[in-house]
C-alpha cells in the first residue's frame, strides 16, 4: 500500500478523517513505530504533533517528502533550515489558538498570585478550619507592570487580559524594535529587554523558541526582575533557565512561577515539583475542543493545499469540507530560523 500522507495520531474534530476520505492513501502510525519508520520512504506529507521532533535523518529517510504539517503553531521541533533547503513546505496552525493560550496564561497568573491550588488542596484535604484574616494571602495585580515578551497575536491577547486587570502592559520583541504596540484596547511601549525586566512585576513569555530566543531569560536576566516578580511561561521551556528560576524561587527573590511548558518535556525538572509558589500545567495552552478542532482544520486544509500546489493532489478549495479561516502554509518563516 502506498502512503502519501502519514499521520501519527487522530486529531480533534473531523478534519483529518475528511482529509483521509479525499486521500485514501493517508495512513495513521504511531510516531517512530516500525510502521511509521517503514512508511517514511514513500511518504509525501507528514502530520506530526508538537511533541514529535523531526530530525534531519528523518528527512533523509523520506526522499519523496513535500510537506510537513504540525498540529501546533510552534515549529521548534522541526528542522526548518533543512526543510527550506530541501524545498519541503511546513504547515502550522497560527491564529486559531491565540485566545486559548492567552487564557491559560491568565489562569496561571491568577492561580499563582491568588494561591488557587494551595487553597483548593487545603479544602480537599479537610484542613480548612474557617476564614482567617491572614489565610493564604496572595498579591494583587492592579497597578502592577506586566512585561510581555513577544508582540505577536498571543502577546497582544495576553496584554488585553492584563489591561482588563488594571495592569500596565510593557512589550519587548525579538526584533528589538522600539516605539509603541497597539494591543487593541490601548497602546504600550516596546522596551529594550533590560528595561522591561527591571520594571516587570509580572513577566509573561509569548515568543517562539528560536536560536535567537533560546535561554533568553537566563540567570542574569532573572536578576534584573524586581524582588517578588512572577513569571508565566506558556511559550516554550527552552526560553528560560529553569534551574536559575528555581534558585530564585527558593531564595524568595521570585514571587512565583506559573508554567505550561518545560525544557525537554514531557520530562519535568524534578526541582519544579518541590519548588515553592509554583503552579504547573501539562502543556494545555491550546487545549479547548474548539481550538484543537480549528487547528486540525487549518492544518489539514493547509497541507492539502500545499500538496496540490506541489502537484499530484486535487486543490482542496474545489469542494473540500470546511472553510479556510486562516492561511497556514509556508515554506519557512524567515525569523523562525534566525
Ligand atoms: C503550539 O501550538 O505550539 C502549542 O504549544 C501546542 O498547541
């Protein structure tokens, strides 16, 4: 049997099934299973998850590969430079997970600062003895500065949420631009990184992991934050030196950390599990039914269109199910390979 599209797992909603109905030579095989490895040789398109890193060796083993679709907006698990060299189109899912991801960042921020998990655990363990003046005191957010790394759609959406809490958004972006950012309900300055860090009572990470941003929040950067600052990371674990952050939590210099992503996940640095004032989630940023279904639709339509453009596949615009809401196909966005 030939395999033209090789997917590693079902996706949420009907999009992948619809794609399979149109292209019956779509096959499902678990990532790196014998079947998946064997099918690579004849595969023209891969569908992978954010947790499934593709290597240059995989591309070598797939001489007919024309496109890779990732069920994510992030592409740091793909060898983008090699894809570009080999003319392999990369399809991702921008746009549709903006609100869901900003929501989870907000949930983490409130959970850390208002000690939600500790309060819940106290009650569930049957240890709650009743209201007390100084019980589980957190810290308020109104009037505080919220530093946002990245002024893409998710950074802007998080800024709107911070603004709604009466916080003052501040931006930094990896292009190092100055000026102001219009985040929809207001404008905020774009600052050099060191200035932003020194002013941020809350620091929320919303930039992609690239060669340029890896380790961006290192020990020296952490030292710039005001005492008691809170860090929220819903982007990628590799943006921050986790051990340095844990050291500062343990010494009381950081007020709290809320994480949805981890360096080397699903492995989690065991020190996080013991660290005080942390809230830890298992990479749930895009995990709503609506968002994951929209991601699947965007991915499948983008992949079919990319293959049609490369020849041999019918154009998905000619009668395929669903409506194209965003355009996701691209060879490689230039700033992803800096
Ligand atoms: C992404 O899309 O990059 C998220 O990390 C997972 O949905």
